[in-house]
C-alpha cells in the first residue's frame, strides 16, 4: 500500500518486491519517490540501506559454503532474518536448512502480501486520504527504535534527524537522507576524540579500543 501511495503501478510494486528483497531499502525507495525525489536519489538511499546485507554475506559464505553456481541465488535471501537463523545453528547442514527454509518462506510470503497490499490499495482509491502515505516512515521508526540501545547509537540517530530535517527545505527530495548518513562517522569521530582514542570506530558496546591493543 505504501508503494501504491507513492505512485508506483501494481507491476512496479511487485517487481520491486521480487528484485529488492529487503524491506528497509524498499521503504526508503518508495518514501523518497513519494516525497518527489528523483529515481537516482531514491535508488541511492535504498542501496546504502542494503549495504549491510553484504557484510552478512561475508559471514554466511563461510558458514554455508555453497557451490559457486548457487551463490548468486542464495545472495537474494541474505537478510536480517535468514542471517539470524543461520548463525544460531550448530552444524553446517542445519545452517543450510535454516537459511533455505527461512529465506524461501519469507520470500514467498513477502511477495504474496505485497501483491495483496497493492491490489487492496488500488481498490480503496486514494491511499493518501487514508493516511497510508505515512506507513513507510512509521514502519521505519518501529524498526529503528528497538535498535537504539547505546548512547552512541542514539546520538547518531538524533544527528541524522537534525541533518535530514534541517536540509529538507534546501535540497532536492531524497538527498537529505543521503547526507544524514554522515551523522554516523561524525558522531563516532567526536566520541573517539572525547575519549582520547582518536577518530577510530568504537566497539558495539561503546567501549573504545585500548591504546596498543591488537585490532
């Protein structure tokens, strides 16, 4: 429904779900388009949100050890849920089963519900009149809020909001989202300086590396 509210056709909506199997990137793309952004800036924002899946793939490639011919197909299913299930398995066989079952189930259900949602959106007419154009941002907030556990993560989120909203009136639609990504390195640099560790990447628990420690 969010995609339909952004002006995408039924075919475009289904194609997006089939080819870009990552919810955050899909919502970023349709959200930027709905705001009047160009396809380039919308695609760029979706791309940067999907980059994390590449890091998942580095770890899963070792655990799954799939034949080369199968890897491009398996890469389509490298998302948060399949990674979590695969990493929880004790053996390579169970890793492959968990990854495959989770990926197949989610892929089928995701695309089925996408089709139903797009058809339903066309049936109800103007999705903006129902407030469905706010569904994308609302989902983003729901996904993001539980992940902001440390002070550094909250600072990055807050700085990103300030950058995004502050630049919204002066930059083309979709571009403020890309600029807001600079909040992460800026906050990490400031945090490193504050702790006397220099501009280094902090650990996930907000504890900087000790001087002279093997990295």
